[in-house]
C-alpha cells in the first residue's frame, strides 16, 4: 500500500487505526477501557458495529471484533483511531483490557468439538475381504506443521467515507468478498461499497479472505469517524496474528499383501483450523483427497474432520490443503515400499497403474497421467542408480557412525494440482467477465481476476482471435465499481475459469463484429460442464474441473556428525498444459520450491501454544539460492490449447521427496516437518 | 506513562578523550557502536536503550585498523566489512571464516568486533576465535588503558569484567602463522542460541609432529571452553592419530564437556569432539596449508 | 536534536529525537516510499539504504548516527548510471521483483558489482542472506546479477 501517497494527500487528516487485541488465548472479555484519549481519537469496539459483527466465507463465520468470547491470543477486539502515530501508540499502551482467562486448547490431535458439517468420509471396497489379503500392516501417525505466508507486504487497507458510500483500497484475491463483508459489517447496501484492488504480483491463495477482515476494520473506522483511515499491520503483528497454513495430523493403517501391494487403507485425519474454520469444507476435502493420494487401493475407509483450537485461524495456503494431504500419502507410501522391500519407483508405478482386471475408481485412473512425468524425472535424476547405491551403503551402516561421514539419500514423489474449486463449490460462486469493443476496434476487458502475470497472455489471446494489435487491448482498472465479479483468484481459477470465459467472449465478438455495429459488449458467466460429477462418499467421478501433474526427486546429504543437511539436487518434471512464458514460469516454480523447502527443513513454527515474540524471532525464510540449481522441465501432455495452474506442484511434491530422501540418508523415520538438524539430533538421541 | 515521558540523553563524542570523559561521568550509559545487537533485538518502533546513550560508532580512534610487527590492531568499532576488505590478506583464516559467518553483508557494514565481544548476555561468534588466537583486548577508561587476554574479559559468572567507565578500544591479534586452522559453526539461525555450537582450532606442525595445538569450543552462545592440559598433551604427537589416541582424546574431551559446560546432550558433545578430532587427524595429511588472503 | 546530513545528494537539516530509527525518519519526514519498516530487526532488507555508499538496513541506524553522513535511498540511486546497469540486467533477465525487496536487492547488487567486477556465485548467494522474501526465482535472479555486472563492466570500458 502506498502509505506515503495517502499521507501526502490527506496530511494531518489521515487517521491511522491500530488493532487492539486479546491478551489471552481463551476467555471472556469483561471490559476494555481506553482511559482518556486525545481529542478526536476513538476506540471502536464490537458494540459500535452498525451492521453484523461477522465475516462470512461460504457458510462459516468469524466475528469482526470480539464481543465477549475470546478465542485466540491476538484476536481483534477493538480499533484505536487517531492521527498521530506516536500519540496513538502511547494511547494503545494505556488501554486496559479486563479478560477472564480460561484453559486454552492448542493441539488438534486430542479429540474435541469438531464442526459437525465439516466431517468428511470416503468409503469404498470390501474392507474385510481386503484386510484378509494382507500379510503386514503399516501403522503410523504423520502430521504437517503450520506455515507463515510471509506476503510481500503485511496486511493493510485504506478506507474513505464519501457520504453514504465507502471506498476501500486493499490487496485481495477476492474483491467481491471484501465488498460483501464491508457492506454487511457497516449494515449498508453493497452498491454503497466500492473496492479498489492492488496486485501483489505473487500467487497468494492465503489472502482469499483475510484481507476482508482488515478491510472491514479500516472501513468500520472510516465509517464511524468520517476520516480517511489507514490500517497497516507491521510484520511482526502480521506474523503473529493472521492466518497460517493449517496443520494436519493423520493416523494411517495400510494393509500390504505378500507382494507388497496395498490391499486396504484406513485413514483418520484432523485438520487444526485454529479458532475459526473458514473455507474449511474445500480445505478438508483437498487434504483428504491428498491423503488418499495416487496409489491405488482396493478398499478404503477415510474419515476427516476440522478441529478448532485457540490459535489464530489456520487456513488457506497455496492449494488449500493438497500439499498437506499429499505429504501424508507420499511419505506413507515411501515407507510402505520400504517395508515391502521394493524399489520405491517400481512400487509407485505398480500402484499408479495397477495391472488388474477389476475396475479402478476414476480418481486413480486420472492419476495415470502422472506417469510420463514420473518416468522422465527418474531418468533425469539418475534416480534408480543413486537409490540402489545409497541403499547399499545404508544397509552396511548400523547407525550414524562415530567417524565423520556423509550419508546420502534420494527421494521420489508424485503429485497433482487440482485447478478450480471441487465440484459443487464452484456452483456457489459468481464468475463473470465482460468484454467490449469500441468503434475504433479497441478492446476493453473487465474482470475482477487479479493477475498481472496472465494479462499479457489474455492480451495475446484477444489479439490473435480478433486479429487486432495487442496495444488495442486494455484492462479496466480492478475496482468493484467497474468490473464484474469473477470470484476468488485462487486455485488457479484465473486459468481454468477466467481464461475460458474470456475466450468465449473473444469468439463471440469475432462472430458479431462485422455483422453488428460497434460498440459491442459481451458478458459471459461460467457454468459447470454437465459431465462433471463427483461423489466423495462413494468415490465416484472426479473432483477437479482440471488437473496438472508433477513428479519430483530430491537428493540430500547429511553430515553424520553435525546432522547438517545439504540438498544435492532437485528435479521437477511437470505435465500441465501449454507453457506460455517459460522463463517466468520457471522463476515462479523456483519461488515455490524455496517455500516448500522452507516448510520442509527451515521454517520453525510451534503449534502447541499461543503465538508469541519468541516464534517471531525463530522464524526465518530460506534465503534465495540456499539450495543448488533446480532442474525443471515441462512435458507436452497432448493438449495444446489448455493452460493449467501448476504453481502448487512444488509444494505438493518437494516436501515428501525431501523427507523420504532424509530417511534414506539417516535411517530415521519422520512423523512431521520441519526436519531440521536439531530434530535429527533429537531422533537419533532417542533411538 | 513511562512511554511518554521517556527522555533519552544521546551523546556523540567527537574523539576518544571526550568519550572517556563522558563515560566516566555517566558510567551507566549504554555504549552504542554499530547498534546491530542493541537495535536488532529491540523490535519496538522507538527503541528503548537506556536513559543515556553514548554513540561510539564514528570515533576515529576506534575504527582504525593497523598492523605492527607483533599485532594486527583492530579498532573496536571498525565495521566488520571494512576489516574483511582491508585486512583480507592478513586476517587469520579461522577469524576470516568466523567474521564472514556473522549476520549478513549489510549487518557487517555496521557491526564491529567491540560490540561482538562485549555483549552483556551472550558470548558472540568472535569470542572463541579470538581466544584461540590468543588475542588481547585493550581497554581504556578513566584510569588509563590496560590489556586483558580474551578469556579474562569475562568472570566466572559470565559477566563482563569492565570497570565503570571502561570500554574496549582495540583488539590485538598476535601475528603468527599456523599450519592448519579451523572454524566451524553450527546453528539453526542466529536467534536460536540454544542450537549454537562452534569449534575453533589452530595448529602448527614441525617435521610431521604437532608443535602446538589450540582448541576452543563454544556452546549455546553461553559457554566457551578450552582444555589447556589436553593441548599440552597433543604436542609431540604425530598425525594421523592412532585408534587408541583418538579414543583417549574422545573420553578426555567428553568428560571435560560434561564437567565444564555442562553440555548435557551426548550428540552435542560428540559433534564438538568429532569436529576437533577430524581436524587433528588430518593435520599435515594434505598440502592444505592456508595462505593468508586466500580462503 | 538538530542533525545535518545529505539525503540523495542534497544537504538537509533534521530536527528529531536522537533515538528514532532512520527508516521512520525517511518515511515520515522525507516521504521516502521505497522503504518500509517491516521487521525492525535488520533481517528482511525492506529498509535498505546506502550509508556512506554502503548498504545498511536503516532500521538499525538511529538519527544520532547520521550526522554529516550521506544517505542514498533507491529514489536517489535511480538517477545514477549505476542504477541503469542494474535495471538493465533485471529487465533483460525478466526478473519481476516484488516492490518491497527492490531497495535491498538493487543496492546490494550495486555494492557487490562495485567491489567485484565479475562476482562469483557464492558472493551473489551471500547477498541474498540480507533479504527475506518469498519472491524471486533464483535462475532469473542470478542471470540478472551477472548481466548487471556485465553492463557495469561494459560501461566502465573493461
Ligand atoms: C540480523 C542479525 C544477525 C546477526 N547475526 C550474528 C551472528 O551470526 N553472529 C554474531 O556473533 N552476532 C550476530 N548478530 C549480533 C550483532 O550484529 C553482532 O554481535 C555485532 O558484532 C555487534 O556489534 P555492534 O557494533 O553492532 O554492537 P552494538 O549493538 O552497538 O553493541 C553490542 C553490545 O556491546 C556493547 N559495546 C559495543 N562496543 C563496545 C565497546 N567498544 N566497549 C564496551 N562495550 C561495547 C554495547 O553497549 C552493547 O551492549 C546479528 C545481529 C543481527 C541484527
């Protein structure tokens, strides 16, 4: 946010808002007392909200400001507004919050009040029969930690009241959600609210709803004081109190036949959504499907649930849960291959494309599309030779030895990225674009999809279809007053939904432009293809409108004395439609790999307690180029016209490949991430 | 409230004489050198440093780097980057490696050795290295100057032994050459001192035998340990060390760390010991004699 | 406290509490928008400026430290030929930088290629330790920095 531009424009009239937060992780708020405030300053609390005190995502809600129940440390319960930052921080220090603390709950693994409607179940096959076919059972718990988004900029919003109307500027992936939230909180008509969106240039599935909360706060302050209000979190505040990638814990039981085939699986999953589950339905389903994974299994019983704890909301991250799920299934699969003493690559291949008579559910059949990527990545990385060599060394070594030695390991993993929302949720969303051509033949595109990266692609698509120059194509500035609602720009919907709608508009204009007088305006809305059917309980159909596929190999070296981890090589092979700007795509995949590795071995975020300053001190990102160059390549998947979202593939495939590699190098099994040298030491010490 | 009324007296003396006068008048003042520790751990918008602060960063006498026949003399407030650039050819290899591991290039444009050595809470990275190099600190105060060997800078309670009004002016590193040097540091990140371990080792060889060896270990940015008797026992040995010698050294160091530290975790002790043994075993094995200026 | 210093080539006089951080002074008093006071612990790099020609995180510098010193922010650096070498390298390599890390990356690259005509990979890797970001793929970043060094060498006629 260009804070300085606002300061220049409004000078002393610009008010700043500071969020007053709950000091306890769980409890009851008795009172907030601001003492005497400088003139013109104001403390806004839940009681001041003119509309509804809630933020809604699909059918779930959270309060905008806590009224009496405090659900996490840092939960917003007031907004202090004033025009001098120093005075404001002094006044904020003086605020007295009287809260009655209660015993908080931080871990999701212990059963607790699950949100009923989010319980999820997959069940198919003849469980009893398949269990009898097995000769061994692999049982374990695997979990994944939270992760900080670390957006380029901390959350911020600017709001300006203009009589009966309000204008809000913010970063968001879902402008119309900001709009409805602001309208609901202020108790006004959505027509009175206009949102201007800034593009942050990176993929940020996390900002899908959290910007709406900050925007609602700024809007509330501007509405009640009549002043232009800027609300900007600092990095520490953003880190401590905004949503993180939701941690997941899974209990798995896999039954294996004498030949090493999976005959049956029982999986129980809990996802810790922090204090308020939002978006939980999509998230849980993605986690569960990820945990089912790509390895065919004739009988399955899966249960999944969302659990609430007294931590800040734990929520959407790149891919909304697929990576957590795939981590679980891939690491578990690696272990199953090991237990049945089989080459992990062969084992994987046989489970992705089982050589059997009976009918395989479509979910697994679709996954066969990953095979070319798998074969290619195995080739490129020289996986089979390395794996065999490291395995031999491992067998010779009893444990990590007493001499200085490097042990190596290599891991393999496959994954997918489901583009777009799973089946029925897409139906609930608006998805409209508008394209118009003026008398001079200039094209104007209106969509609320924010994607600087795709604009040049859409420009070219328009120019090609309509035989005009790309300079004649313009985008309407992304404000809700001027563009239609295209829904949230997450889960690669920009590619799957927006691109398709724009193409339809361009085609329609092409047909009509010489038959009708200009200007022409076309509006198109997305409808789910009729063949798209998915029933999770019976496991029939296919959940995603479209998928991309990827396979990774990670090779590591572990110092047997210091347990320092070095990555020796990373290979990522992708099969995901056409590649438009290769260099840019590679660059963004490298960003993803860095974050994925950060999650795997570098970023430390404890989840068993309320957030505090110590967490902030310990949390650091992996710097660019901390690992060796990455080999990335793309495979033609035969479909020359579709472009697909692939940016999540590093998150889904790199962490399990990494964990499996470290397991081979050290002979230690991991039940969670991050695998730091500290963690290796603990495991070795206790083994 | 405290926050409003807080008034800070900030002094910026022009030279060393003025600094000493000021500091003896305000011995409880906070010395501000590069400020990277003082401001980095204090993450408030307006930092709370103390009622009186004396800025020593710009004082010429404290930023000079000079080499005499006997010593490399480093001003306490000379930025580490300046030191790394100006003295690259003469810095001992272990010190060079240590300094390049401190913070980031941008931090090193501010941070100095004085601030690194006189941290009130932690034994920062250069401490064990300067100890191994048998460097001295030159202190200056109202009663004039005096020199202290590095370990004497702290007392048995791990507190700095500076008298009121006294500060570090320079760090003096003897000009010596070693056949082999090691600096090895291990930590998850700087803000997690509980994960920190380091080993500094220097040795001289004469005709295939060890004529001198020094080993300094640090743990958790709290403990700095040197086993002088063991060092003396190493003299005259011929690497590579035999199995029996290695086992003996292992036991000796292990009990030393259990007593001296203590370092409770076996793996931490093992890490320190094996890094040191590896250094000793490889002494003279290859022609990897470090040449100053090439790292 | 009255403090004279040079900001982006111009002499300025500041009246400030000595213990205010430079990052806040530059933003609040001089409307310098390239930097942000994000972490206040010298690790994110988002407040990088040149102090006497060397990059430093301005959150770790106090008002009292800048008397008679030269401060250059990205705003000032943009007008130099040195900047154009780097900009050229970044454009040619197709780097898309997130706005907040720009000052750090550009000023650190400048400092590096000023000292090393032909920087090695390890030195480039080293400067990345001064920033904290999820933005920027390494292949384009490396390429950009090598190109910037090349442009700088060509301009210097070497
Ligand atoms: C991001 C970051 C990373 C860091 N990484 C490392 C690291 O890897 N390793 C490491 O060792 N440190 C690290 N540090 C800490 C710090 O930067 C160094 O310890 C640095 O050397 C301190 O020097 P300074 O000049 O900035 O000291 P200051 O912060 O100015 O002072 C530190 C302390 O020393 C006192 N002092 C300073 N000079 C003198 C003197 N001449 N005489 C007596 N007392 C004095 C001060 O009063 C203060 O108590 C890091 C800091 C940051 C912000």
